[in-house]
C-alpha cells in the first residue's frame, strides 16, 4: 500500500555526553584491617586519603569508583586510630564498560542538579527561583526537568524533558485553620483525610517530606532529644534556622523516612514538622475538580515544541555557566554538548475517519471528536449485559448516568439495555469486592462502580478483581 508523506526536520530532547578517553570509571574493592563495621567510619577513614585518590570518588563502604587508574594493583594506606594502625587496602578490580556506568552517571547528574539549587521531587528536579504565580488560587507552578543518562546508537546521551510542580502558597497551618472553621466537630478526621499521604515542602531548607500522621498531642512546645540534649521545637528552630514560630499550640506533622546513612540496617527516621513552615505540593482533588483552575494551570504546564526547545537551551546554559556543575562533570571526564540531535522525519498526510454512513478528515491537528460523538459507529457493539454498583445514597447519580448513556449512545447507533443495579449500604472496600464477585457473570460485558469519593485503596481493590481475579472491562 502506498502512503503519501513529506520530509520534515525534527529535533529531539537528547543532549550528547562526551567522555574523556584518558579517563574512565575504575572499579576498586576496599578492605579494612582490622575490620571496621560502621559505613560512616569507613567513609571517614578513606576520606583522610582523598588527595592521594585524586580528589574525586564515589564510595559506598565497600565498592570504590575512581575516574583514574591507580599505579598499583593493590594500594595500601595506613591511618592512625586511637594509638593503633588501620590498614586500608584498595584492590583494583576492572575498568567498567559504558553500559555499567549508567547508574553512576545518573547519580552525577543528581549532584549537578544540587549545584543548580534545584529541589528534588521523586526523580524530577525543579527550579524554585522561577515560579509562575496563580494569584487567585494562591498557587505556584515550578518549572523543572526530568533527566536520564543512557547509551544509544549515537553514544552516551542525556534525555532531558520539561516538567512542572504545583506548590500551594498557603501554609499547612492556614489550611488547618480553614478546616477548623468549616468543620469543628470532625476537625481531626477531616485534617487526616486532607493531609495524610500528601507531600509538603519546607522552604527553609527546600526539602520534601511525606505526611504519615498528624500528632494532635504534640505542639512546638514539645521537647525532643537533639544531639546537644533535650530541647523544644521552638528553641530548635530559633537556634538553627533563626525562625520564630508564631503559633505555639499547633499540632505537628509526622514524616517517616528510611535512613540511607547505613544501608546494612533498614532503620526509620522520624521528622516532626511545624505546619506553619510547610507547604503542600502536587495536585489535590479540589484542584483537579476545578476545571477553570486546571485550564489556567495548563497554560503553564502544556509547552509547545518551541517552548520546550527554549527550556532545554536554558538547562544547557545553567549547567555550562555553573562552575560547580562543570567541576563535577570534568572530574569524571564528561562534557555536555548542545547538539539536540537533528533528525529527518516523515509527515504523513491527513487521515480519513470512516463512520457507518459518512467519512470525515481528521484534519491537521487530528481533532475529530465532534464527529465521533454525533455519527453512527462503523461497527456497533450493543450493551446488553452489564452491571452498575453504587452506594444506596448515590441512586440518583446512578440513574442519571444510565439516562445520559442511553441518550448519548443513540447517536452512535448503540443500544444500551437496562443493567443489573447493585446498591450498597456502606462505603466499604469489602462490600465492593463481595458485590463484584457475586454479580460478574461469564457473559457480562462491563461493570461500572460509582464511588462517593476518590480513594486509592478502594480503586486498587476494584481493579484487582476486574483485571486479575474476574477479568472484565471496568470503569
């Protein structure tokens, strides 16, 4: 079949990474005699000889990576520790191939992002110095990037894409006050439902924390054990951050993180955070449900190809003009190129969309939704046997859904039969599971669950039944 197309120039979001042939990634194994159990102490003792190793290294307690090859197969350093000699034996293992260095290169770019003062959210990095403000909603949109180094046909490359993060300008304390004024009786339950599981940012150190619990029995006046002894949160923030906490009766936010200082033990570290110093991040349900606000946010987050190109140029300039970032790359023999990999592509001619009784052009932007909802389908599948599960209090919503489906499907040439309607008395996960197991028949075409609100645990339980245990299309 002959397909018409025309040649077009393309540019992709991959930056070339050049490697210095005189350097590489050299793998060493480090042993201590007598043995040292603490990873922290191993790092400390090895750092005493950092200059002899060239100044640049990455070390996890056993494995050492250097960008240079040491003179001897076995290098031995001696440190004085409490009137005794400690031997540090560094044994050369091999020079790593490029494909085995990918993880290390990604770690290096995380360090580069730190030198640019970017804030990390999961795998993405955001620039707090260039926020876009949405004043009426009291929101900020932070521009940022997601990066990944990998090996391709053209060699080593950095994939760099544009990303955005939503940040609330109101503090968590402001939100607590609003919730209290609106719902005094169920204040604590509402606060937990609103905040637990969300990510907050503390601006005094630009770090992020996940809220695991709300400590209503604690306040900034509560004391905890610091390195210097027992102190209150009021005194701690005044001494170490020069911050005067205004509301001394607010509850505390508990965040639990796994420590990375000692990988041999999976210990948890607890952080108690002050609500008036925390800001919620991400899209919450009330933001998602506001169509007008989502359209305004989209004006910042939906970027055109030209805007994407400008953002990538901005990223390259930031890395190139930051001495600390260049030092990290140069010390490992890396250099970032500005070539965005120009490509030749083919642009296909516009497609024709075939309906039962007519044919329309998809157009330049492939937008044919208005035709799709008003023309009979080429091949109709009638909905004869299906199930709707809903709470008893949502019977009106279920009836309205059914009426609208019958009305909309008529123009598609599709017949919608009356479904099996299942009413639940309580909004419990096990109630949905039992209703699904009892009512999904072999000849059922689809099951629709109408839920009172959005909950991830309920959604996961329903999808597990409908996708794995009793496979059926579900909505």
